[in-house]
C-alpha cells in the first residue's frame, strides 16, 4: 500500500466538494472504505444510495474512528463544532483536511478545537466549485487541473503535509503551499474584494430612481463584471466576515488606485489616465495569456 | 421609395461600426449608393475592395455631397473636425448620425460645429461591438437584436429622429430614446464605472509586492470580473474623459454602497451584511433572467 492509498476516508459533510473528492479517489482506486457524516439524515442516505460513501454515520466521532484521512467539507459556520467533535476519536496518524476558502479563521478554530491534535490538521483550499451545490452534482474530475492550496501551520506535521500534497496531486490538482496569511491576502485580492465590488456596484444602481432603466440597457461588459454579484448571500456573508481584515486592506489598495484614476479624470490629464489604464490593460492581457 | 430607403449613404469613417451599418443596409436592399471617407487612404481602398463602399472620397465634404443619410463613425477625438468639415456640404434634408458611446459631449461638439444645421443631427449609440476593430471585421448582423439609443436634442428635427428610428429598426435593432444626460448617466452606471473599477482592481493588485503570486491563483470569478480591464486604453481614456461628470457621480454612489458593506463587515454585523448582499444578488439574478 503506497503513501497515497487511503484505507479509510471519513467524509465530514457529504456535499459537492466532499462528494467529488470521494468520487475521484474511488475512480483512481485510491480508497478502500468511505464512511460519511452529514448533519442531515436525508443527505447521508443520498450519499449512500449514490454509492459515494460505504457507511453512513450519525456522528462525527463515529465517522472518523479508524480513518487515516478525514476530509472536513461542511459550511464554514459548522467547522469549529465538527473539529471539536472529532478530536478524541482521531487515529494517531490521521490526516485531517478542510476545503474552506478562508484559512486564518480555520487555523484559529482548529487551534482551539483540536488542542494537542493540531499537528494532524493540514488546512486545504481547492480552487474549484460549481454554480450548483449538493452531492448529486459531485463529479470525479472537479479537482483535475485546478489549484489546491495547502496552508500548514507551524504545528503541522511535515509528513502529513507531504501526504496531503501527494493525495491531491494524485487527483490531478496543482498543489501550492502558502502561509494562511498569504493565502487570505491573495484571495482577498483576486476573489473576495471583486465580489464585494460587484455587490456594491449592483446595489448602487438598484437604489437609484432610474436604476431599472439603466439595467435594461446593460450589455456584455456589465454581464461579465457583475456575474459574481449573483453569488449565494449566506456563503459570501461568511467569507467576507471570516476574511474581513484582508478584504478591508485590499479594498484600501483598490480605493487608492481608483482615487488616482479619478484624480486624472478630474484634472483632464489624458496622459496620466492613459498610462494608468495601459498598466491595468497590460496586466490583464498578460494574465489572460497565461491563465485564460 | 419608402422613408426607410437610403438613396445615398455617406460613411464617414470606414471601420467596424460604419462598415457593419453599410453591409446591413446593402443586405436588406435598403441603399442605392455608398460613398465612403476615411482619414487613411489604405482604409478607403480596403472598404472599396471589400465592396462595402461604392465610391472612395478623399474629403468629408465630397463624401456627404448629395447624401440623404450620413453616418459618422470615427474615433471620438475626430468627431468635431468631421462635423465642421461636413457642415456646408450637407443636403437640406440629410439625416446625420454618429455612433459614439457618450452623448452629451457629442451634442456639445455638434452644437459648435454644425451651427444652424444642428437640427439634422440625431445622436445615436448602437450597443454593439466586437473585440476586434477594422472594416475587415464588419458584419451584416452586428446590430441585429441589439439596443440602439437615440438622444435627440431640443433642436433636432422630429421627422429625422423618426427616420433614424425606422432605419435602425429595419436593421433589427431595438430603439430607445433618451435625453443625452440620461443616456450618459445610464452608461456611466452600467459600463463606464465598471471599466474604471476593473482598471482600479487590476492596477492595485499589480502594484503589490506579491501581486504576481495573487494573480497566479486567480480563478473564474476574477476572469469574468476583470475581463473589461483588458480594454483598449486610448478608447477608454477618451470615454472616461468625455463622460467624466456622470462617471464620477456614479462612482460616488458605488462608494456609498461599498462603505455600507464595509461598515457591516467592521461591525461584524452578519444580518446587515447578508441583507445588503441579498439585495444585490436578487437584482443581478433578476437581470440575468431578463437579459442573460
């Protein structure tokens, strides 16, 4: 049995993310047994009937018992309680990972909840997802060719970080290691702040007397720019609160750039304005060439 | 000959927008003769060889002579000079339209340049375009099923506004009439400000020491949100300056919404934050249902 092979996977949270991880492991023949827990009995039954889990458990502790890998894939708000509930049932060498999109808050919760078991926790963030939630939308190749960020803490066991990396790479992910703080700053910049800006723009238009008229003639530029404003309000409420400090910091950076652009407009300074736009345009075009 | 039939079209500016208008009229059998002017002799020759214009003219005045419809489709900066150059050559009942994406500035330029011929000018803005410029990319159905905004001034002849509307409708456009001010406010809100925000975000990331790292893990949300940041710098420099007042006003509205969102984050006020996001999310989802 290689280091990448999972004898017993405990899936805490049987949804899109967890279900896709389980399916991918199965498809590659990398797992012997999967026990699953979800708060909802109906969800557990669905996971069982879809063949994604082998055993449905009605407690977190029962699910993690004997597991060598635990994947925590529950809504952010449920994370602390699930970590506390698994603490005393974890095997000595169990690898515990989450899939949350903010990391400093998860590390803080894990530090509180896991105590001296903290070294087994390797915080993980797969940059993958779908517009639809639920285990019925789980798919084998959700993580294929996508980034997977690991943010080990100072307490994290090196061998478990290594195992986490090997596992995700076996599923086709590109793995990068960052500190929790660097991770949160990066996603504040390229994901959380853009969401906040899209919410702000759409809300400011909707509040104006002529807002409906304005929206009625909006074109493809508005469509793409504002797509993320339609995101799930509860999910984004939680992300923005969890990563508040970094998002507010990135917003200050953005406002400083906006101030410069507007100052050039007010001064009718075409040269400076063109220079600023050109810098943004080149950056975005270069990004497209590498990542589009 | 019906009111919609064009005996002689003068195309001032042989590019993507003008060329597509000419092609659409030809395809529908709605034009007898097209004379074309472009500042570049090579562009005039190309328009001629592509069969889009019948006669290449080396001055604006020559092109508009005898024309019953004039379409001005040059870069914004060239608009005042072209209007001045056509003034004394225009036929009595000629309909003159432009295709610019800002309207108050064009009306001001036309008031200066056309003098007592101002009543023939019907400012027009087709909400259509492509990522590539140039007459070689012109296409017959560019304006089909797209909005066309007319912004007649108080001086504009009603019969010419009516003729403009009939013409664009014959090409398949949905025509709406707005005042130049309402037009500019609407596009500041749904187009110009989103561009400014996308420029500001991308620039603020690029300026940070870790900017390249942040961009390297950016996903589909960033991709869509920031697509318009790759827009042509000279074009957007001109638009932002031409519509400066309305863009700055819309930016104030957006900043007020952003302030509210950030205040809820700072106060850890999950209820208010969720309410604000929900309002934006519902507005954007409803927009998608009607316009997506």
